[in-house]
C-alpha cells in the first residue's frame, strides 16, 4: 500500500512537471499584474504551484491545465483582497482624516477621490468573486487587469467570440449587483441620517 502511494506520488510529480511547469511564466506575468511587484508575484506563483500539486488529481482535462492553474492563482488573489477588506474595514471618516494629512503634503492631490476609487475597486472584486466561475476570469482580466480580448482568449484557452459573449453577460450581472449594492448603501445612509436627526431632537 505504501509503495503504491509512493508510486502514485511519483507519477503525479512527473505529470505535474510536464503539464504545469511550462505555464510558470504565464502565471508570473498574471501575478505581476495583480501584485505590482516581483517579490509578491513570485510568492503568488509558488503558492499557486503548491496548491496545484496538492490538488493535481482534480485536473480532469490535461488540455485545460493552464486555465485550471489560472483559476487557482485568481482565487489566491481574491482571497488576499477579501483579507484586505476585512483587515482594513476603514471607517470612511477615519480614512479621509488620514488622507487629509497626505493631502497637505501632496498639494492638489485629490485624496478623497483616490480613497473612493480604492474602496470601489475592493467592492467590485468582492462582487466579481460571487459570480459563476466562467464569468469571473474574463471580467477580472478585462476590467481589473486591462487585458485585450485576444489576451483573455489565450489565457483562458477559449475563442474570442466566447470571451465577448461572457463579458457581455458578466457586465450585465455586475451592473445589477452594483445597483443593488448602491440601493442598499443609500438605504443604510438614510437610516443613519434619520437616527442622527432623531438624536438631535
């Protein structure tokens, strides 16, 4: 039994080297876009390959190895974003107070706008994370990583027509969720404002 397990691991390791390792450069390029620096990109690729090796039995189609690896990499990235959102649950007021210190040093730098854009990007990432798998990757590559249709097609190994179709569907889903989130935020703000008015009486 032990020998069989050892033999299976050796076969998996050999198959992993043959199928997964050739995509290391691709993974690094995507990770570099996500993280913005080589050190974190290398860490992300290493974590991706480590997870992929552990779960290599789950790869059903050798021809889809690259897209499978990409889905692992993307999941790691989204997990990091969620951790940031939880860890940095900024109170907007506190965030802007901190930003005002930067603003005094940066002159006309629009810190409020930058803060809002950062929060908005995090919200988008969370919404995208809740989408069905086939829509997540195209819209993330297109709108968060600024990839062309051709690049997305190559990354995911699907026809350009399929990329465009999935992006169209994903945009509609994203718009719907953004409107829902905006309505929810508006309702919350109104409740808070109502409570403040009530306290003032």
